[in-house]
């Protein structure tokens, strides 16, 4: 009869052969745990989903290491050697997590909360201008637009030299291709225009902030946009305070990390 299942004290260098029965048992456990991983991944357990998946994965890895790789029957030296690499790996993971998960403005780890805050703070009716909106717009303008449009909006920024046609001079009212209106400017930011890139990775409310600010560079007040014009540039439902963005959200309104960082910075001021 076989004596494979007994934990003989093997001498260094001897190779333990796993019995078929034992191998099958471990394999079954691994399969069950794989099913468990899939099942738990489909249930929303909030913050627990990650840790549970990692726990199951570690448990499975441990079984493979102990039985299939024979660590259970190996010498203590080898075990210590092997375990220490995991200890160091763990230290790296913990240190990295301590950094990443405490970054307040990081969209990857705090995205949903940041988006909620963003929607709350920019509401209500972000498409109407306000003092805060103009302040955010001014900050974003300095960061994103002056290289081409110039610090006073004359279209004479350092990067304008090689451009044809030149960046728009915001202090003049004539010849705007998309119209000198809030929604006209948001259209330009949504789609870009000629050599001007699109800024549709910015949250929609921030694109309105920019439009409001740009319109202050000439004293002439433009027409107030209609509901249809607002819808055309991405406000899903102008009858709602948040424009329908918080609930429905358009894919364009999902802020990338960059835009969120800008927004968090601007909202601190
Ligand atoms: C890479 C240079 C560049 C940057 C950066 C840039 N623009 Fe422009 N912008 C241009 C150019 C060039 C035009 C003129 C395009 C044309 O007339 O074909 C233009 C035109 C415009 C217009 C006029 C559109 C119309 O109806 O004629 C608006 C509004 C505008 N930009 C806003 C902005 C804002 C706001 C920013 C910052 C978020 C910005 N731009 C950043 C190059 C730039």
C-alpha cells in the first residue's frame, strides 16, 4: 500500500511524491475556490470585494506552493527562503497602498466620492454663470488656454506663432465660428476647432466655467442659451438642477484623473 499521505520526515534533497488521492483533493478545493471567486465577484460587497478576492487567491496560491510545489515536505531552509520573498512582497504592497489610498484628490481611488462632491459643489444649474464658476474658469483658463490664447485672451500666446488660423481673440466679438455664446464655446471645447484640441475630457461643468470666463473678456453680453442648445452640448436635462448628469451621466462627463485634480485644486481656492 502507499504511504504517500503520511508526512514522513524526509531528509534534505529527497523528493516527495504527492499521492493521486491527495492531488485530486487539492485540485477539487482549487476548483471550488475558483467558483467562489467568480460568485463573490458578482455580488456587490462594497469595499470587501477586493480583500475577499485577494484572500481566496492567496489561499489557492498557498495550496499550490505547499502541495504541488512540495513546500510542505521541503527543508526548513527552503521554506524560510521562500517565505521571506513573500514577506518582502507584502511590505511593498502595504507601503504602496498606504501611499495610494491616502491621496485625497486621486480619481482612481476616490473617483465616485469626488464625482459626487463635484456634482454637489457645481450645482445647481452650472450652465448659468456665477462668481464661483468664473473663478474656476479663470483658474482653468490660466492653466489650459493661455499658451495659445494669451494671458489677456488676445490670441497671442507663445504657442500661437505657428498657428493658422490664429487662436481666437476673445476681446473681439466678430467672426466666431461656433458663435460667441456659452453653448457656442462649449461646442468648441467639446469638439475642438481646427488646430485647437477638444477639451471633452474635462467635466462638463468645468467646460461651462471656461465658457463663462471667456465671455467676460468682452463687455458685450451674449444671448442666454435655450434648453435645446444646452441639450445639444451635453446637458442631459436642463429642467433638473444638476442637468441630469449625476444620475444619467454622459460618458463625456466622467472626469479623467487630470480633470479631477484640476477641479479639486480649483475648488480649494
Ligand atoms: C493649441 C492651441 C490652443 C489651445 C491650448 C486652446 N485653443 Fe482655443 N483656439 C485655438 C485656435 C487655433 C483657434 C481658432 C480655430 C479656428 O478658427 O479654426 C481657437 C479658437 C477658440 C475659440 C473660438 C471658437 C469659435 O467659435 O470661433 C474658443 C471659444 C476657444 N478657442 C476657447 C479655448 C479655451 C477655453 C481654451 C482652454 C481650455 C482653448 N481655447 C485652448 C487654439 C487653441
